[in-house]
C-alpha cells in the first residue's frame, strides 16, 4: 500500500488535509515548477482563487488533474 499523497500538506486543526494550498505546495505535490502551476491556471486546467494577496489552489483540482479522486 502506498503512502497518502496528501501527507506533504500541512494538517489543519482536525488532522485532515487542507481544501486549498499555495502554488509552491501545489508545485511540490505535482513535482513541477511553480511557473508550471501558473501556466496550468492560465490555461484553465486548474482553478485558483485569491485570499487577500495569496493565491490558493483547490487540492481537488490537483487530484483531478493527475487522475485521482476529486
């Protein structure tokens, strides 16, 4: 059995994975550059939203991109 791929994410208060993550963490999760993440956002392959000045990407979109469950 393989390790949980979400284990790279910092746990939220209840121990679960966060619903959305920063672009650098998304890049680490997909083993690509942060620039590639921004290209995927621009191309419409993944969604992103802003909280103040911070960009966040839904983890479900990353899972869907790699063929995981969303």
